[in-house]
């Protein structure tokens, strides 16, 4: 059972950050522009994925399928670490919109 109030260790945070970064870099044309910011919140952690504006479509995919797949992998890691993660995909400093968290529910 997922317990979102468990603390996240720095090592676990780094591993999740590398996971998302590695997936994004494998998809884009400009891997040097990929960055993942870890933002701890009260009961979860937000991962803010930044990519070049020319690569945003590659990370989101047709009808959001690629982004949904990345979130599915993130959800599986969340279960193992017993900590909730959500993924925001950002282009040029602007969040794309409200995004589902790793469990698929909508966040503002």
C-alpha cells in the first residue's frame, strides 16, 4: 500500500531524478537541454522536467501517450519507494497545464 507521508531519502530522490532524466534524454533531439528539478511538498514530491521547446512534443507524444508512459514508470517506482511522485513537463519556464500525478489523478 502506498504511504505518501514516508520521507524521501536524498539517494532515492537522486535515483528517481536520474530515471526521469534518462528517459527524457533518450526521447529528445537536444539531451543537453533536459533537466529535472526535484520539488519536495508536504506528502509528495514534484519532478519538474524541462526540455527544449523543439522537443516538447517528443516528450508528450501523440495524445499524451509518451508522457503517460513516463508517469506509469514513475508510479511503479513510487510504489516501491512508498512515496508519491508527480511529473510536470515544462517548456521554456512555463508549465504545460494541470498534470496527472503518478497515480493518474488530476492535480492543479
